[in-house]
C-alpha cells in the first residue's frame, strides 16, 4: 500500500499555515518515551485531497512494553485555529494486512482509498486536526507482522500519535475524539478505554465506532479442524481475517505456542502471509478452509485466555460518550456480534447511542451521517482546551 521513500533527513522545521515555523525534534539515537516524535515531513498540497498534511514517525510500544517505531499521518485545517487550538480527531483505519506499507496513512499508496480520504476530509472541514496511525508493522518500519486486532497496540499507536502530533504542532488543543471503521472501530474502542490512564491530562470527548470487530474471541472455542470451507469471496476474506489474527497471536504471545494448534499447511500459510497486504493474503488463503489449517480445536483454556487478553473489547470503564454505527446486514462482522456488544454496553451502563442500518460492512446511510453530525456538534459545542 502506501510505502514512503526518500526520507534522507529529519526536517528541522515544518511550515505552518500561518507562515510561522515550528521546530521538529531530531531523530533520537535510541528509543525514546512513547509519543515522542522522530520526524515529520510536510506533504505537498493535495496530499490525500487536502493541504497541511504531514507524514509522522514517532515512538510507541509493543504490548510487552518494548519501545518500537511507528508512523502515521497528521492533517491540519487551513486558517486560524480556535482560541484553545484545533481539536483533534484520531482516525483508525480498517483491515489492511500484516506488513510494511499496508496501513496506507503516512505515505502514498498503490491502492485508491477515496472513501477513507473523504472521511478524513469531512473531519478536517469541520475544523479538526486529524491524526491517523498506520498501526504497528503497517507503516514505514518493518517491525514484524502487524499484531492484527491486538487491542492494546492499536490503542497505544493511536494515543501516542496524538501525543506526537501535539509536540509537532503547538496549535493543537488538548480536546480530542476518535473514529474508526471495522478493525479501526475495534481500535477506537480500545483507545477510548485506555486514554484515561495513558493521556489523563487531555480532554477526551468521545468515540465513533462503525461496524467494529468485537466478540470474535467468544467464537474461537467453536473453531477446529471440523470447520468447513466458506464458499466465495466472503469465505476467502474470512480466511484472511483468521490468518491475520493467528499471525498476530503467534508473534505477540509466544507462550501460547500457536504452531501447536496448526497443521503443517496452516503453519506454511501463516509464514507465506506474514508481511503481505490484505490483497496478497487473500491470494495465499484462496481455496483453503480454516479447518485445514487447524490440528486441534481452539477450545482449551490456554487459547481462550490468550485470545481474550489479545483482542477483547472492554464492555465497561468508558468515561466519554460512544456512537455505535452498526449494519444489521453486515457479513464481515455478523450482526449477532454487533448485538452482543450493544447488549453488554447496555447491561454495564455505558454511555452510548446507536444507529442501525441495513447496508454492507462500514456503509453509512443518511441517518448515520446525521448521527455523526450530532456527535461532532456536541464535541465542538464546548470550547477546546489549550
């Protein structure tokens, strides 16, 4: 996807819309605190359809606490910021693969993403500075297979980019929110849950999650060698999602010994898929079944514990409103999983609202857009905090 090349030096300054210069910290010789920017490169006007865009490299952490480099995008509105600074909208993208360049946020892409860019443009036009992480392993740095659907690193990649952006641009406020689609909806909910512990000094105002991946860990115990192939393109996509999750689990949870659950063919499929973007993964898994990859069922306590720790969406403990936009006819994240998430939020008293549509995965109907407008109006109704 968007592979960025030609960074021969760290920029010493970035030109701001008002014409002033803001210094960017030089690349540290060794790992720095999470959220520390490494480099920021101003992009030409028209990048992703907007002006004032930057590719950003920054420090974040793996789920074991190890410092790691990551990348993402920052796009700032034109004009004069509000008195408290531009509010920030973090945008978390959907499933894109396992390897460098697949995230598609920080640099040019071989894939066209007009719908994604339109969402970013919407928020910039509303007066938000947008930050969009590539996620670990999907940007400019080859840090191993992307830990697909690992909630903590999705969240920390997002939170640490917010931190880095505020160091890069002094005109960004402490007020922020997060939006995500599909895998990004999963990431957005993780971000919303972790932000109070990791960014307590900022002013978090809420979450939009569109058809978020959720409750998948509860399906895992029913999966085993007996699972038949799912026909058609949907089946190939499901295989791709499962292989991506397995690759992340194998890399981040070595104590699980995921290979012991896999057949020789399953291990080979994971090896072949690692480092590929999702279109390449789809080619690797085309024509096989999840059952063919498994040597035994995933029902034992060790697997259930590991996968829950890895990917489960919290169903309580949020401190700002959540807008859930869900499609009842979603075939990628089936509606029973959406319903389970909403029911758990209700049972636990989470402050959330939902709009249910009848579209395809992550499709937004007019009622959903109206709900987004209302969410944005609420976020912007209170002055931003410097």
